[in-house]
C-alpha cells in the first residue's frame, strides 16, 4: 500500500497545515494527461519519503476551494510546504530526481 494521501477541501488543513512534517501536494485532475504521467513519480516519492514527508494528491475538480486558494491555473502543479507554509512550487512534469532534490533541501 502506498503512503500517498488524498487531500480535499475538508482535510487540507489537517494534512498540510497542521502536519508535523514537510508536505508535498500534487494538484491534478483525472482528465489531465501530464498529471497521469506524473502520478507514478509522486507515488514513488510517497513510498520513499512517506515517513518524513506527507506526500499527497489533490484533484482540483473534487477540491475547487483549495485549488482556488492557491491560484492553481495549470495542472499538474506541485507545491512543497514546510511548517504549513508554501516554500516551493512548480508546474508540469518533472523528473523524480529533481523533485527528490527539492524535498531534500527542505528536510534539513
């Protein structure tokens, strides 16, 4: 079973803002091809960092309030949070190594 969590409008604050570890949140949609391409990478990162980083997915169609709150204009958009605050954001598909490097810089 994967360590990947699913976030929506009702559990966002609990999972991301009140969590005791950094959080990586993937904003995507079921109809988005690049989102589907990024999904195995996000799942692998959840399995690899799940004990140190809360890795989550959010479907913008199922959680429109949270997507709007962060001004998500394109998917996939991935935001890294530390202490409940956004510290980095990128859009589009990125290689696993690049995302892992980003996570590592905020684990210190």
